[in-house]
């Protein structure tokens, strides 16, 4: 019984690693296909979380308009996803208008 346990665990680990590798490879190919299919006017998000609109396409680069009149150049691989209409209609983050008043004369006892 003990002699069969080690080979069985090795086989199970190899099967698990095989399926993980397939899943990762499929995900990478889907991302590459998305990056190749980009067109002008597409709203995207980069891997760093920057939102922009595609305004120019190169072989390995892409130009994004991140604000009106502000265009930056990115490597195509930096595009993480194409934004869906539901994501575009999401409410904007509210800004804080009332800032708490801080008394600079008070010093904490921890210092």
C-alpha cells in the first residue's frame, strides 16, 4: 500500500500541473487575440489601471488618449482589457468636498 502512494501522488500532481498549464496558455492566447483585434475608438484599460481610448495603432505600439488632447504611446501588451458598455456607464468615484480641519498646534504624545 505504501509503495503505491508515492507514484499516485506524483501522477495526481502532474495531472494538476497539466490542467493549470492549459488554462494559463488559453488565457494568454485570448489576451493576445484581444490585443491584436484593437481598433481606433475602442475604450481600454491598461495593465496599470489607466483608462483610455485607442487613437492610433502601430505594429507593436498603440496610442491612447487618456484625457482630451493628451495622447500617450503604449506597448500593445500593456492593454489588459477592452471596456464593456456596462463598465463605461459605471458611476464616477465621488470626490471629498469637506476636508476635516486639522489643528497643527496639537502634537501627538507618541512623538
